């Protein structure tokens, strides 16, 4: 019984670690997407989205 409890604790810790990795990767992806859709000169001419959540619309990568 004690061995099964130890296994459950190990599994729960692994799940927490994986969730932290997923959260970090989501943040990284969002940052990279923000950089990708920015215009090279930093001037907003209207071609690049300026509002959060607007980046995935009509953007070709």
C-alpha cells in the first residue's frame, strides 16, 4: 500500500512539472508570435495587428 502511495506522489509531481513546462512553452510561443507579427521598423502602419488576440487573423506565416 505504501509503495502505491509513493508511486502516486511521484506521478503527481511529474504532472506538476509537465504542467509548468507547458505553461512556460505557451508563454514563449505567445512571445514569439508577437515578435513575428511586429513590423520590422516598429512603426504601425496598420499592416500588423496592434491589439492582443488580433494576431492570428489574416496572418500568413
